[in-house]
C-alpha cells in the first residue's frame, strides 16, 4: 500500500528490462524476498504486494522458497523425523510413500501441490487397481505430511488434501463363528499346540502379535488372567521383532474363561518351558511363530474346508475373536450372557484380521 507521497510502505516494485515488473518485500524472518513471478503491469505488482502484506498480518503468509522442496524429499524427511514410530508403522509409511506417492507426486514441489493434483493422483491409484483401503492409507499419509507443511513448517497456507471421505476405509461385514464352532475349529488343528491358541485368542480377545508374544510370566491361572505387555512383529523383510503395544491402552489384564483353563494348563505343562520368560506359543523348532508357519502346521485351510466354513481368511493373524468377550463361559451355560454384557447381542465370534 502506498503512503501520501506515493511510495509504498511495504515492499518495492521495479521494472525489468523486459518491461515486466518484479516485487521485493521483507518477510517476518527479516529476509528480503523476491517475488517468484513477474507482472505485466505495475498495478498487478502493487496488488500482489498488498495481498502478501495482508497474509503476513493474518499469519497466513508462507515462504515461497520453502515450498520449492520436492515432495519426495520432504516426505522422506518427515518419516525420518519421527523416531517414535513403531517398526511396522515405519515400514508401512515407507512402503506407501515409495510405492504409491513418490512415483506420481515425488518430483512436485510442495508449494505446487493443489487440490486438483491430489484428486488426479488418487483417481490414478484407483484406476490402476489399487484397493480402496490402500488408497485411503496413502491418502492419510499424504494428508499428514502436508499438514505438517502447513502448521509447523509454514511451507504452504492450506492443505491440498481436501477430498471428503478419501481417508476412510470401509471394512466388509465380518464372517462369524458361533462358540461351538470355535471349539470345533480348535479341535481340528493338525498340531495340538494350536488348540489352546485358538481358544485363548478368541475368548481373551487377543491380537496375533499379542498372543505370540505371551510368556509364562504373563499367565496367572489361579487368578484366571493374562497380562498383555508386548507384541511380536513380523516385518515385511522377514525379521521377527518384539516391540511395545500400539498404545498405552493396549497394556491390559484380561480374564481367561474358566472353560478353557484346563486346556490352557495342559498346554503350559506339555509345550512351555518352566522358565518364567519362556514364550507360550512357538514354532516346532522353538523359534518365534510366523503366520505362514502357523497356517501350514495347523493345516488351517483344511480345517475350515472340513467345517464347511466359507470366506474366513486369517492372513498373518489367527484372529478368531469374540469382540471384547473375555469373561468366563462355563460348561452348561449359554455363552450369550457374557457376550451380551460386553456389547455382543449374539453368541457369535468374529474371525477377523485385526491390525
């Protein structure tokens, strides 16, 4: 804006040999910035300076030089600057970035990303056959990266990830088994070591990584409780790693139903070393139990086929789970009361992959 003498009080304009006009102005950082574009008229240049001044007053101004950083560089640094990420999360973020974001958007400067660019990128993922679930994960990662660019690094004034519902994953209806079928499934395990695992995973509502990380010291048969304190992670590179649970809420004590106590006690006596730090469920050779080894040794697919159960797949997690059903189911009693008291209306148990 010009003062009474016709001179600008903020920034200045100069005419270039080409006849176009260039602007320069002081930033909040005390650095003199040169406009990233030139203008055909002095009036247009003056308007640009007025807009920049207003953005600085409102706190919406961003340094255009910072926005020149390519998205691939910025996103990789974003991941590196989060040392608290769990190994599986780090692995997932890196895979999503390199597989689904960098090939299309990696060379684009952060400041040049627009809502239209993001829409075209997401549409391209879906057109190439990327699942809605994976596309949603990639979108959420991109949105989180760019939110940091907006709020912390002041590289852009607005997040271009603005597609309503694009970060949502729609989980299909979960196949279920009733309680009797869960016991039948446990009895059909080709390796008897897995009978207790199926029942415990189901009725104590444990994840695969939690049940495979259980130690003898985690079990209190007299109190009928399990202390969940860690999880076993199987990384995509094949590495098996013990790690913390997903959240503080994951550290918990859950009840073991009285009906499976004898089965679990038998398992501890037959298959688990007496040392307190011994793992409760291991592979045949004493190594950590992998999902692929479980499926092969338990003959999981054969058991489901023999039962006539369709559409159940566990991938890396034998997650036969009664949703949060960790209270006792005694012989001769209907399983409905404990299930219903925890929010389940039916005597059914979901067999799901839970991450």
